[in-house]
């Protein structure tokens, strides 16, 4: 089973994906070269901007500049 859903690219070049894995989201690996990584518990869907019924863990990969 994959640990994340399909990757989405946001306007600023950040990539995000919903965490599907079991266990601690902070254990996500590998982080691609040239990206910083963070996990965030969100209530607003990062792609659609709509409020979600429940909070979800998402992974965000931000390009290092």
C-alpha cells in the first residue's frame, strides 16, 4: 500500500499529498533532493480550499530556493 495519495502541485511549486500510511506521518521517506518536507494536520483542503468534514494529515514538499 502506498503511504500517500496522488501528488498535487500548488501554484507556488509546492507538492502535496494526503497521508494514507499507517503509523507516524513524520516517518515519511524519501524526500526528493531540492525539497523541504513537512507534515501538517489540515482542516481546509489544500487543493480545493474547501473545509473538510474531518482533519487529515497531508505531506507538503516545498522547493528549496
